[in-house]
């Protein structure tokens, strides 16, 4: 048996592939276009490992996807590939429509053709696992209950709108064609290999470089945070036992305001790598808010716990300590992802 993973050189995808092959010998075919966010260095530990087949290519390339499905005969497609950064989606939404909407459509069509021609047993066992986000549900008020799977879709950014569109396509391919899909909607992840354009790794690498720590608006926006390997174990649980056609919310029961996240990162760095210039919190700088900035996300993860017994293994305290330590231990990884293209992005976004 084999699984086909898309986007397996990105932050969550690479953690998933590494984690998968730590727990099982089932091979992974990894299709990734290696955009700015894809990094084969994340998978260096798998070099020479026959269980991992990396293919550089686009999920929107139908001929390529058809060929990979025919050649490797996967029992499941686990679909991570996406443009994933809200701020980039505000500057340039086109790539988000192309990959997240059209790319998912192509992957669904290729999967449908492949699945439809399988023998009965294999057809019944096949899964298309779509990895999505809590951002499709929109923004919560302080007193609102957390997002359950039944919450209406109210995406507010080009990124979340494109992910919502892809969720709808996945749903329709199940209802109309019977494709055996499962969808997971997860909260904000953090952990190793997180590209330093996102809040937590950006704060770590900027602090270590003595650069400002840009906090959007008043810093009181709330996200639910989940350590990335807990997301991976949630996906494995849903892939193994989730009911076909269902969606499962995955979250860490960790609602935190951005400013508190930044202060926690600063305090950990003060402890683990103190700066001669004084506490890192001196670098906190409030900057112009993100347009259309969602105020609060929170996940009700009771369904996945009730049906599949999944709960996160890490608390925020254990997960953030591991994360800060990982960045301290991997300065060469950070230096290499901070390529020319990444520096251009920083100039565009932060001036
Ligand atoms: P990422 O940006 O770090 O990685 C995305 C990967 O997809 C990269 O390796 C990139 O090269 C690849 N890719 C992009 N376009 C492609 C294309 N057209 N064809 C093939 N590969 C392509 O993203 P991430 O943070 O790892 O997120 C992975 C998935 O999880 C996304 O679908 C995202 O919406 C979802 N998600 C992310 C979070 C989070 O906090 N990061 C939370 C919930 C859900
Ligand atoms: P981000 O990591 O981009 O994830 P998302 O927008 O998908 O939730 O941002 C997390 C939160 O941190 C979000 O409320 C925006 C905020 N943020 C800042 O305050 N400063 C920054 O430089 C970045 C990148 C994000």
C-alpha cells in the first residue's frame, strides 16, 4: 500500500511525511511544486529512504497526477498543497485561486477517474483526505462559542475564501460522484520547519537578529494554536477511522492573543538565549493592522475526540518550548530559507 501526499515539502506536509514514516513502513509519494514555501531540506532525513518518492510537480498538472496515480496505485490522497499565507493572499490572490481552487479541482478529477476504475475492495477503501483550515468559518466575537463543524462558512480573506471554495468542491465530489472524501479543518499550527513569514517563527528569527517584532493592530486578535505533530496525528486518526463525507475540526484548546504569543516567545528566548542588549520584548513594535483581519478563531474539537479518541498530546507550554529550541538548534535551516525571494517579501510587507 502507498499514500500520495501533496505539498509534502511544506511546513505541515513535511512534518506529516516524517511522522508517517516514523510510525509505519507504508511508502509515501510526495508531489510538491517547491514554491517559495516548499523546502526539500525539511525531508533531508529521508534521503536514500526507498519509502519516500519525491516528485517535483504541480497538482494542477492533470497528466502528471494521472501518471502518478496509475504508477503508484495509492490507497489514499492526503492533500496539503496550497498557498497558505493570508498576507500574501492580500497582495496577490491569483496564485491562491490557481492552486487552492483549480489545483484541488484537478486533483479531485484525477482522483475520481482513478478511484472509479479500481476494483470493488480498493474502491471502498480509497480516501481523498482534504486538509483545510478553521479560517473558512470567519471570525468569532469574544462571547461566541468555538467553531463546530456545523458553523456556517464565512471566509473573509482571499486565502480563506480559496480554502472554503476547495472544501465545497471536495464536498460536492462526494455528494455527486460518491468520491470517498474526508475533510479536516485545523487551527493555527506551529512547530519545526515553519516558514518564518508566519507569526511564531517570524518572531523567533527577528528577535534573534535583533530586528523589530511586528505586531498587527492592537495584538489582541485570538488564534487557537496546535503543535504540528498533533495535527499530523489528528489527520492519521481521521484517515484511518473518519466517516466518509464527514468533516472534523482539529484544534489545541489553546486560545491565545497574538501579543501574548509574542511575549511568550520573548520570555523563552530570554531564558534560552539571553541577549546582551536586554529582554527581547524591547523589540515589540505595533504596526498597521492587516486589512480585513479576523479577530478571533477557536475550535470545538469534541467531534474528533468523541468519534476517534483524538486529543492533542502537547500543551501550548510544551509545544512552544520545543519550537523555540528547534529554531535555536537549526540556524543553518533559517539562514537558507531566508533567500533573496524571502527578503523581497519582507520589504513588500513590512517596508
Ligand atoms: P506551506 O505554505 O508551508 O506549504 C505548502 C506546500 O505546498 C509547499 O511545499 C508548496 O511548495 C506546495 N505547493 C504549493 N502550490 C503547489 C502546487 N500548485 N502544486 C504542488 N505543490 C504546491 O503550508 P502549510 O502551512 O504546510 O499548510 C499545509 C496545508 O494545511 C494547507 O492546505 C493549509 O491550508 C492547511 N492548514 C494550514 C494551517 C497552518 O497553521 N499552517 C492550519 C490549518 C490548515
Ligand atoms: P499568521 O501566522 O499569518 O497566521 P493566520 O493569519 O493564518 O492566522 O498570523 C497569525 C496571527 O498573527 C494573525 O492574527 C496575524 C498576526 N501577525 C502579526 O501580528 N504580525 C506578523 O508579522 C504576522 C506574520 C502575523
